[in-house]
C-alpha cells in the first residue's frame, strides 16, 4: 500500500516513509507491470518494488486493487482501471458450489447443543466465560448427504486466532478441540486458514479470517465448501462423514469475548431438522433396544486381569495388552441376537467389541490376520468381518459411547449411539458352529457396562460347559457328530485324547476339537451315554 502519511510498504518491506503525503485533490496511481508494483502521486513516482512473490503465493485468495478509508465522509473517485485484454474480468476463482445467499433462517442456535460458556441472544452468540478452552454452539438442524444447505456467520469479535466454523457430529464434545486427531468428525475452517474434512487437510493457506469477516459454509449433495467474504477458500467431498452420523453446523470459540452473528441458514424446503433421526438402515432392520439380560460376563471365559462386577467389567492390570471379557452365549447363523455396552472409561489403547470363538485365548489380539474369527468394531473406527474391512471411518468411540451389535440370520450390524455404522454378512465367520459376544480392553482402568443382551427364545445356547471331570467343553462347528448321528453343532468337545473316544471308525481318538465323536464325559452334556461301545441317547438301552 501507499499510505496518506507517505509510507509505502510491500509485504514485509517498507519501501519508503518519506513519499509525498497526499491529501484532498491529489491523484494517486498504482501500476503493476510483470510483478513490479509502482506508486505515483500527481504523476510523480513515489516508490517501486517487486511484488511477484506475493502475487504468486496468495493461494485461493487473489490480490485486488483497493482503497481503505477510516474517517466518516472520506471520499475518492475511480479515474482509471486497465488490465491485459486477455484477462478475465472476474478476479475471483470459480466456486465449486453455486448457491445464492439468502436471509432464510428456518432454524437458529440450538440451546440444547451449546456449551455452558456460550451466551445466546437471538442470532448473536458470545463466549461469556472460560470454563473450557473450546466452547461450541450448533444450529438446531442436521445436514444430510442429499440436498443444499447454506450457513453464514459474521465474526463480530475474534480475540485470538482460534475460531472454527464447520460441521460436527450432533453427539460431539461441545467442550473439546475440534481439531484433535482422535475426533472423527473433523470438518472445519479454522481462523488461521486451515480447512479440514475428516483425515484430509483441504488447504493450509486459506484466508486467515478475523473480526468483521463473513464466513459461509455451503453443502450441496455432500460437497462442502467454505467462503470468506464471498471468496471460495476450499471444498471437499464430505459424504464419508455425513453417511455415518448426524452432523450439524457449528462455531467454536476459545477466548472470552469472541462473538459471531448468524446471517444465513437455509436448507431444503420443509425438511425435518432430523436431530433424532437414525441413518437409513439397510436390511435387516434391527430389533428395538431391550433391557433383557439373561446372561452376563462369564468368568471362566474371561481373562483373569479383568474384574467383573455384575454387568460391569474393567481392566485392573496393565498386562497383558489384550484382555477379553466374554459371554457364554453361542451366536448362531439363524435367529436374532442383540448386545449393547456402554463405554464407561477408555484409555489410550485399543478397545474391541464383537464376536469371537470361545476356545481361542482370552489374551490374543482379535485383529490378527491369522485369526479365523475376526468380527469386531474397533475403537479407532475400523469394522471388520473375516477378511473384509467393512469400514475404516466409523465413529471412534470414547467415554460415554453406547455400542450396539445386532446379529440377524447371519447379518451383523454395529451402531454407535443409535446410529448405524456398518452392516455385513457374518455367515462365513459364524459357520455352523458358535461365536460368543466379547469386549477386549487393553488399557488399565478401561471399563464397560453391559446394558442389553437378547437372544432367540426359549433359552440361549451356551458356548462352553464344564464336563463331569472338570474340563471345559466347547460347542462343535461344521462336520459330523461321529456315532451320535447328530451335527457337531449340537455337541460339546473338550479336546482331550483318550483311547476308545472314536467309536465310528472315521475319526481319531481326540475329543473334537470341532467335530467327530465326543468323549464319554462330553457326551453327557448333549444328553448321550456310551452303551456297548456306542453313543445312544441317555436312558436308552441301545
């Protein structure tokens, strides 16, 4: 700029501080030729400098000629504007979205979704106190993956360079930092010029907005775009977020006195706010949440480093890294099973929730590729069934999250706080044998509480029993049941070798481990006995 007191500056360089101090009646001229900028007063040169580095490094914000006035009644008249003939007359980059600005406000700030630090007065919100470093306030309307939405705010006051405008999960932490890496609902334009959607940093050099700037957010069929004073700053596809949770527009402020005013909110005409909606649930439709708990955590199937108290379980020791708590209920490929847990505390390590075989170690990593029974929702947002990764961007659960797993005729669905995260076919993993519900805790003081467990009537099929000599026996899997004449899935096996165990001539003398002839001790668990060297139903004479 060329300031009226005679100072000329380009970027960090002060070109002159003794140029002519212009006043009423003077004609000031600016010429830019091949990146060199020069100022004139009444035709006399006042100073020049190369501005090429500045003009080439402005990113999404072009440089434009301007005049700035500070006193009421200051006045200037434009006398000249020329540019190369091939230049486009519109200096602004094209926007990805094309949504006219409206003054429609079908919804305003949501008192139910604002931090206690935030004071709401009509369209204006102010951070009034500093109980938290970050204080968020949301709009009382969700943004869907289909449709057009526009949200504009004017920054009335920005004390420090730390204000966010974007979209967050309706269940997100209103007192948390929206930029932390462990949040999977990151979708914002930060006042320092960073724009992020999920794991993607869209840009780091958008305009650093401040007091009096107008920030606009537009979402069109899942594409989100931000503007500063009408200039596009960056856009990105947000379908991966909007498909997994309920998202709402928000502003986060971090300093006492920060203040913004809502200028615009528009959405598809007649659309329900949708703050309590569940995302479209593919078939099968999950059953209603029930409080029936016929069983709870089984100490004989759970790791000894875990402490079980009724429906609550927590990890009392640091080692080993992975500790499974399991329920002695066999989940079959037919019927409907539901299980819900509340995460009471989650440390820095991994937590998993899903199905596993009860005869595998309780201190193993359920995510190992060598495991044949991988079927889980991992705390980092990965959901896997067998070799298939169903999702890598599900909601990252934390303290207070309620996780639900529904298995319906071999289809498994996971939910986070009532919102569907993924649906997959688990019939291959379930096979004809049994899997049991489990959680794995890995950090000391990790804790969850079982809040729901339902199964097909009349009674659950237990996955593990103790035979008459005190050995654990597990339900069989695919294959024949030896000389019993029933499928192995209706029998139990302890895995012990004993002469005479094989009575059909088609298996070895090992009891199972998944099919074949059970030993005489495990036969009793299924209602059989050995009479004259062959298995017969108990009470039969053969």
